[in-house]
């Protein structure tokens, strides 16, 4: 039996969780964490099976608020309206209705159609830092790219990106389960209020003056089908803004850090840009931008000989599952040509991240263009600080230096 007690709040574990994960996978794959007061699953097969099992519920916002002291419940209702209605926190049949609405507006080809937009944004952001020979990959690139692209899709003014990013960051304190920020709830509530008011105005505007954007598509789909409430529509708009920002930022930041720590792989990708799709899949597996998802048991269920009781909370560690040595040969080895690569960085089953394809497109453009335009990329920090989050995995800052390539091919489209 392992002596490890998994604590995602431990800075050492945040910086290098893999020894703990492998210990749990080998000795206690269904682990009771005293720090989380919940079960932790680390093996690929267990995580995947729970993601597919309808006996485990995603509806955790409402139950969380209901268990608060009575005086604390009312102030949290705004978060229930802004976040609790998200499709990712709903089970069928509500999930089916909400996902169906977004699928009508967010078609399978929508992400690929955004590739030229992503390319324009990437080139502009890299232009801004090119002469300096240095940048913070997170603050000057990874944060800005996805929020500007999702603004384009939603039909929101890109010049307001900092306001949107601030709102998302404040909301992430609640959604991501920050443990160190004492005032996370009031900050998240303020952001929720402002986001709800903002999107109500945007939806009203699209009803009178429809545009060729995602919000108009959601409004049309909602009004034609008449299946969703106004609160549900607002919540899905907030979800798309939030989800179109957080995962991609972490994917680009984590991927850049991994490549800088694996110079042979970086050189391989620079020499062979046609492997970019496979490379992004491997970066997603190797350092997943989402750390865990939560499920609640709706009945007593046994997993690998351990009884999970009704109402118990489970943390499914996606990043641990993606490095499970029983599923991935040489799991701790970065292999940009890994095939097959059935990682679950964006989940699995009916709750697979709807923004996953867009995140991959943005990452492909970001890495290809950065490596084409910048040589001698060098990490200017020994150990980056990782986010205080139980849900998301990413670094707060990633300063690098480089030499800009000045030849005429450096800005060709990917």
C-alpha cells in the first residue's frame, strides 16, 4: 500500500506530479485523498470507464451550493446561474438539449474555418515582440491568442480582450478550485454578475440585428427550437468564452515548456513541420492542459475492489491517465510521432470538450509559426510557477528569448 496522500496544493506536487501519479497507479489506483476529501483515480482504464458511466454525475455546482450554510447560499446563486447551467455540468437529458444547441452553431467545420483567423492573430502577436528578442509566452502570446480567436467567433470586440480575460480569470478561481485565494468566491461572483449582464445585452442585440457570428447562431438555434431558457442560453455563451480561453492558453504554454525542455523534439518539429498534428496530440498527452474532472457517484459502485458510496466525489486525473504506463508505452517519453495516441486530454464520451478541435487548430498554428519565425528559443527561467488549481494545469509565466528569422518565408501561411 502506498504511503502517498495526493495533495494538488503541494507546490512540489504541482511542479512534478508524475512520481506521485505512478506510485498511485502501481499501488493504490483508487486513492482516498485526505486533502481533497474525495477519491482520486489515476489509471487510464478507470478514468475512461467512469467518463462513460452514466452512474457518475457531472452536476456538481448545485450540490456544492446546497451543502453550504444557509446564509452563504443566496450570494452563490449568481454562480449557479452563470456556471451551474453549463452543459459540462449537466447530465442527460439536460446535457443533450444544451449540447444539441451548441452543436448546431459550433459545427465540426467551424474550428477549421478559424485557421486563417488564428494565423492572422498569431502573426500579429509575434510581430509585436519580434524586435525585442524576448517575450513572456504566457502573458504576451498564450493568453491573448485564444481569447482573440473566440472573440472573433462569438462576434465580440477584440479590443476588449483584457476585460474578457479578467472575467474568465476571476471565474476560474471558482471553477478551477483554487485553494490559496481566500476571496475567490466574492471575486468569482462579481465576474459572474458582469458576464451575465454583458451577454444578456449581446443576445438582445443579436435578436434585433443578427450577425454572422456564433452568438447569433446560438440565439437562432434557441429561438427556433424553443427548448432552452434565457438563463441557459446566457450560460452557454459564458461557457464558450471561458472554455475557448483557458484550455488553449495552457496547451500553448505547457507545449512550449515541454519543447524547450526537450530540444531534440523541438528540432525535430522545426525540421519537419508536417508532423505538427501528431506533435500537438503528443503535447496534449504529455502535459495535459486540464488536470482533472470531477464526478459524483449516484449510487454505490465498486471500482477495482474499492466501494465508492453514493454521493462520493471522484477526481479523475486526466494528466495521470495520459501517462499511464499500462496504456502508453514509454509513457514518460515525449514522442511526437506516437501512434496510436488515444489520450483523453479533452475528456471522453458525451462530455468531450466541444472546443477541443479549435484548441488543436490554434496550437498547430501557434507552434508552427513560432518555430518558423523564431530561432534559438531559450527558456529564461529555471522553474516556472504552476497554477493553483485542481482543474487546470498550466504555468503563470514563461519568459523566453529568441532570434527572429528575417527571411521572406517566415510569415507564410501554415
